[in-house]
C-alpha cells in the first residue's frame, strides 16, 4: 500500500504486462492488473480482434488515463500489415489513449 495515496501497487517489476495467452478479459491476470494503478502492458498478436482489444482497454484503463496502458505488438511483418491497421483504427475511433510498443 502506498503511504501517500492508500492505493495498492505491484512493486515486483519495472514494467508489468499481461501476456498474449493470459489476456482474457475475464481471466485472473487481467483481474489482477485492473486492481492496481501501475502502468500496464498487454501483448497483442494477430489473433486479437478489434472488439477484444477495446474490451481490454475498457477493463484495464476505464478512465482512459494517458500513459497507463501500453499495447506491446507481437506480430511478424506479414501479420502486422494485415492485422495492425484495423486495431489502430478501432483505438482511434473510440478515442482510447494507449502507448504503442513494438
């Protein structure tokens, strides 16, 4: 517990992230990550749909705080060209504040 804010932080790593296989919105890793104010990263592959990505954003950053949610793109060149534009458009369309990391 942070003595100045009373909030629970995870101090076990410099960058906390939820993996590709553990990013289910109703799963334990996302549930843990949504309960702490730390900045969070989420690994995103070509398997992620725009709807799923928006649900992840809504759960992990409901107040749309800039810098709080990083999307870590894990795609090869061909998958990137095919999948990433739709994900970017969905994020922009909904006005989500994310950090794109590759």
